C-alpha cells in the first residue's frame, strides 16, 4: 500500500466517523415516514378565530424570555378569553434541545406545558451544568415521569426522528431558520425572535378587526 492510498483511506475513515457522529446527534429524517405523527400540543379553544403556531427550542434564550415575560399575558388576554389557540411545535437547535423535547412529549398531555414552562423558567441554571440532560430528566421526574420511562423516552429513536422531522418540515414548508418563530393563521404574518406582548397585541387585534 503506497503513501497516497494510505492517506485516502485515512480521510475516508475520518469522514465516516464524522457522518456517524452527526447521525447520533440528529437522527436521520429518512425514517421519519415510519414514525407516528406527534400529537399536537396546544392551549386554548380549538374554535378560536386565530391560531398561533410557535416553533421553539428549549435551549433558545429568546424562547425562554417569551415564556417568562410574554406568555403569561398572552394567555390571560387572548388564549383564556377564546380569541387565540396556541400551538407549540419543536424546533430543536441542538442535541440537548432534542432530548428535552423528547422528555416533554413523553409527559401526559396535561403536563406538557407545565413541564416546558419550568424548563424555560430555569434555563439559565440548567443549561450551564456539565450534564444538562440529567437536570432535564430530573425535572421530568418531578413532574411525574418515572425514571425508567424517562430513559426509554430518550432512547426512543422513532420519537427523536419524529421531532427532527417536524423541524425539517418547518424549514422546508415555512422557511423557519430561527427560534422562536410565530406563524399566524391569517397566512400573512410571522413574528421572529424576541417580541413583546405589544407586538402580539398589534397583530392579533388587527386580525380580529378584519374578522368582524
């Protein structure tokens, strides 16, 4: 074996390792068609005149700010009053966000939003730990998810593939590139990044006025 052949083989091996590593980090979406569609997680009246669909990542700081500073008022003014239905969809930005999303979807439906709100509220603490996924699992256990089910959840490749498939669809269908991104059901409005309650109020009130 000459020197050139040896170098080529070494490069191919390195490339193979890199591809395998990426596959472990983000499961391939090629098998997404074989997964069961994720159940929708939503707040508010299904018959509300406006639907807001959020694409969010549990490791996104602006997403955390939204849930701490904006969501309580949005829920009070518009969701609880029947004006808005709010749909949450995952757009994991990294492996930790993917694991956190998997744990959230393993929670009972009624515990989904309480769980992610706790995760977002404490994001600045757990995200800086050496093993943030361990802390996320502890949050899930405190919320009622047994340790064995939490582990099984994190090992569920079909669930992980389904979550990545949601992200891929969001990118392909709605050109979503950042979190949080909020899509309104008027098919005209999209809000991206850090936004105040006033930003939401302007859009919502405008759409409601058109429906009168």
